[in-house]
């Protein structure tokens, strides 16, 4: 297996060259030899660290692919930013790889699909049965309509891993405080109050980046159903920004701040600050993504665990980034075979035992106790159709707008009602820019 890493300088030079070559290349038909490939070479790009769960699993998948097909894999590790910045030029040229990892969502994979740069995968999905391996919510980010809006239309990608948001907790601090893992929102608030009464701020939070926004969305989800999520995320109907879901979320954040469950200092803190506060034992609870799991395994020196947000509802999360096949891929059939290998139980189990969240692993194959707990939580969400995506997804600007609104809520410069009105106006303006 040939492997090469593209430096930033080389990526810049390649991007400039492709601006010229994209104007006059050949069509690069499937299986035809050309500047970028040949019949027996599969060109793969992804941006995962070699030591990450995905990097480990996909390295093994490449080895199995070469062994079974007799073809050669030419793998190039590109950074996320390198792929993002050059995707439109690269995928519209003979330099396009045969398969690459790409970000999901309307502004990324959806945009490329609407531009005709990605190959529809409907036939391959039917042939390999990938739709049977993926829960309905995980399929949402793999399908895009002619406008590039997720949730319907053709398949343009295949996710092999998932991600979601859960509650991490310090078992030692819970034991010292005399509290147990809560199973209802009422019990969760009792736990928060117990820590606050003992002079401990229970929640590690950050309002300058995503953690507080995800908690706000989680609170809205406690009273939401799939219809509300589809309205919020997929624009199927109007969202009532003064309705019970949003009102409960915004008022609860304000209430929890007043009660000392969330520090007002969080207005200036980033996700890293909140995560490190949990790692250091400053705060006993951190509500954040499965992507922290591997780091906690290596950096925490106390007993810790995780559980889904109390209740039987939904939580923020989605399928991970996807394998996509460019329209100008020269070996699309080999690319489909490779994707299928990454979905095999043994490759999925390797990912799970390396700290990832596989989408099609047999739980019996997961040996690590912490990984088994993580994957069981993810599977529970999927079984109850509980994957609800992320609060900032609806518009390109809503991430910054939500963070700014919640910062004003925490520092008291705006009331819950004022924050809701502001966010609602920004949300509607962003949706209008997308759908007209």
C-alpha cells in the first residue's frame, strides 16, 4: 500500500494548478487509465489521524482490499482544511481521487452533490445493502435532493461511524457527594443542586463554543419529537421560537445559571476549557460529544463514566463524515468495494475497540468496557430514533449566532424571551437565504 502525505505547500500548489487543469481535462471514465489513476489502482483520501479509531480501521480495510482485489491502494492523508478548500477544483478534474472522506451537511456534501461533483450511490447502496446497516437518522446526512438539502433524494455518501452527545461524569465525585446516576430530568436537577449546595459548580460549560449550545438544544429536545426536529433541521414546516420546546430550553439555561449549576464565567470559555475542567476534576459533569471519549481514556486519572441525558427522548448527534465517490472517479467500482469492506463487522469492531463509534458493529465484538458503554449509548439512541443532529446545522451562520445569544443569556444582558426572539429572527433569515 502506497502512502504519501501532502504538505500545506504542496496542497497550495496543487490547488493553483487545478484551477488551470479543471478547464480542459478528459472525462476520466470509470476504469479508464488517465493522469490520476489506472484499472488496478484505488486512490483514497481521508483526514483521520493514523492513531485514531477511524485511521486504524481504515488502514486495515486498505490492507484487506489489496489482498482480496489484487489492486493497489494509493492513499494520501489530506487535512480537513486541505480537502475543504480545494474540493470543488480537485473533484472537477482528472486529479480527483476514487474515494474520499468528506464532511456531511447541506453546505458541504450537499453543495458538491448539487454541483454534480459527486456520484449518486443508489445502485451501490441497493447492491451492498448499506441502507440496512444504517439507522434512519444516520441515512439523513447521506442523502441530498437536487438543491443539496439533506434528508431525501439520492445517496451521495456512506458514513461508517457515528457521533453523539452524552453526559460524562466523575464517579469519584458522585460517590463523595452521595449521588447516583439520574434517570429522569428531575433527578438530574437534584444531582446538580446537591453539588451546588456543597459549593461545587456541577457543569463544566463553555459558551464561546459549542458545548452550551448543545446543552440548550438537548433541553429543547426533552419536549420535542421527530416532527419538530425535521422542522428545525430540514425546513419541513415553521419552527415556533416562542413555543414550549425553545422556551423550556432557554429558560432552563437561565435558571440553571441563577442556581449556580453553570458558571457565568462560561461566557468566555472554549470547549477545550470545559473539557480540561472535567479532566482536572474541577466540575463533576460534562455534557459533550463522543469525540472526547478517547482523550478521557488517556488523560483522566479518576473513575469516570457516561450516560445518555436522562429521559427517553432524543439527543444531539449524527452519522460521522462520509465516504463519497467523485463523479470523475476513474475506478468507482473499486471504490464501492472498498467502502463495503469498511462496513464489514470485523472492520467496524476494530474501530469500536479503538475508541470509535461504529455504525454496524456487533456489540459482542467490542471488548473494551468503556468503548462498549459508549457504543451501547449510541445504539440505544438509534433504536429509539433519537439522533437529532446539531443545533447550528440549519444555516451557515447559526453556530456563531447561537453562541452569541447564549452568552448574552448567561451574563444577563438579555432575557430568555429576548434571546429567543433574536435567535428566531436570525434562524428565519438564514433559512430564507437557503430556500427562498
